[in-house]
C-alpha cells in the first residue's frame, strides 16, 4: 500500500487497537433525516464523543470545516456517490439511477482521509449494476492516483434482495471478495449472525460493520458490535444508531468501550 493511503488510514484506525469507530452523517444527501435537522449542532454532540472518524458529504464538509480543525479531531471520510430514485421527497420512485458526485481529487482537497461509496447488489437492471461497477473501478483508480483510501460499502438494496439474502454469510462473502477485487481498502458491511468470523478471516482488507436501521435499544447495538469485534471486525461505521439517539456523545463513549476495550 502506498504511503498516502497508509498515512490517511492511520488517522482513521487507532494505532494501539488497530480498530476504528466512525460515525456516518451523510444521510442528508437524501433529504432531512430525523436527528440531523440541526446538522451543526448534532455534529458538535458527535465530536464531543470523540469518534475516530466521520463520514460526511462534500457540501457539509465545506460548510462545517471549522469544526474539524485541530489535533485530536476525527478523521474525515467523504461520500462521493449517490443513488437516485424519487425526484421529489415523499413521492414514489421514478427509477433507479446511480451517479458519482465528487471526484477523488476534490475530496482530497477537502482534507479527506478516505472516500466512501456503495456497490449495490440485487438490482433488476444489469445495466444499472454495471454502471455502479464501472464507477467503483473509476474511483478505485483515482484513489490509487491520489493516495486516498477507498471505503466500499457493498449493500443489498436491489429489488431482488431479500431478508434471507441479507442474513446469508455466503452472499456476504461473495460481495466482500468482489469489493476487494474492485480495489477497496476497507469494507463497510452489514453484520450477519452466523458465519461472520469466516467472512472476516477470508477477506483481505479490514471490515467495519454498519449500523443499519435504528435499533430499539443501545444494548442491541452494543451486543452486535461486541459480536462483530469478537469475530475479527476492525470497527464500526454507525449512523442512525448514533445521531438519532438523545445523547450521541454518550452512545459513542459506550461504543468506544466495546470497539477499543477502554
């Protein structure tokens, strides 16, 4: 791995534990989610919890860069893509399109320690899936050129993906392998109850788990994180299970104890 990627990953992953606690707050790309109505205020609460990294949109990064200044601040991951369906908030989907929104060079100029994008499986259209695969290849090449790590999120969002698929470790293993082969430096994946450790063991890059939909209680999230860490996961990248809680800083501190053991 080239020096630029190593240095940037070192800002996201703790030098002592080799793990990371990232909070994703890029959800505003699709509108105003519950919990992020006051993005600056919520970001302040999140930073108070001392996460290792943040996932932000390029626009949010530009507008709130003052909150990311100084030693000890979280590392920065910039989201560079977007899935488009509905053309008006609250109205039915008009299709399934996928676009790149931010060149890696622009993300690097923003100070990014990594970029994040999705690879969506289970779609009805092979053409749309191929466009997604092509975009991943393009971004992976740009990441190599600029020394920026690629955090790839393989997800089962397509019309043909079922809950059974989402709980199948074999399907997860296939998605992880394809992500590695496509050039990912880190994978952000959903957790499965059975066989997750084998998937982690067979995957050549670090795996962090995503939080998904908001759980009923913090304990549910903590249990999932503990299980994933025991299976070899290198950390988490949680969104709604942090920013939709009443006290995000307290939630982050609780998660830190599980992720880093302190």
